C-alpha cells in the first residue's frame, strides 16, 4: 500500500482533502464506494468488527500510503477505515481513476502491480497470525520489519496498535515484550525495538 505513483500525482488536482479526528470514521463496511485514499499525515487503520464488537485490524496506513484501492472494482467497502490519530487524507474519485486507466494503459499496469504486492503483503500478515506463540509471533514481526542494521525496528504507531496488527491483546503484547526485555532478547527504546541478535523469519515457527 505504498505511496502514490505517477498516476495519482497526475490526479491530485482532482482529489479532495479531508481532515479526520482520532476515532473518526472515513468509511464503513457496506458503504458505497466513491474512490481510494492517500494518507497525507497521521494513521488510519483498516478494520473489521465481529458480532461481539471485537475489532480486528487488517492494516494500519501511515503518511504516503494508499488505502481502499480495491474499491475501484467493488460497489461497497469491505472494511471500516478509522483514524487512529489526527489525520489528513486525499480522496481520488473512482470515476476519475478508472477514466485514467482507459486513457493510459501503463497506469493500469502499474496499478495492477501495486495490487499484486498487496496480495503478497497480506499473505505475510496471515502467516504471522498463524504463529501460535506470542513470543515467536513478535520475533517474526521484528525479523520482517528490521531496518538496515537487521536489528532495529521503528514502530509506526503505539503498542496498542501493534498488538492489534499482530492479533494479540495489548496485555499479551506488553507482557511478552517485558519478558523478552528481561531475558535480554530485546531493548525497548522510544518509538523502536532493538533485537539483541538477528533472526531468520523462515526459521521461526
């Protein structure tokens, strides 16, 4: 869901800006689709609410990310989009984007490649949630998201948001991180987690 390519840069003059407060809804499941969005600032989470009221976070988008791309080919949104922080977004109208695809086949191919990358990212997140152990789930996340040094992971949001992304309760995440820090496996710094050593995510089961 990475940031806009040339297609969306060309359409920015036709985009509509919207400001969101924390907790404010951008769109809801079942609502008629009107277009896709670019996050200019802040964070917006895509989530589904089950019958018990429990929220499952599918993805948390930050500055430069695009969300609701699939809405171009659907009549209704398939999840909720809720601001986790104060946020600004740009709406690219559905009709304008589809018209650009007709005019510019290369833009359509680029967009298809974007969707293919999203499918791969989704498979990675599904694999992560299939790991039973909370500690191994966190290890896998840290291994996949480490920076250039292979050890430092910059956190996009707070730990409560990370817990939702990992499919853990925030209590389970806090407790497991504390245990890992106590064992010397990680160090928790402001806005980041540093591992004591590198892990191969393919070897974490």
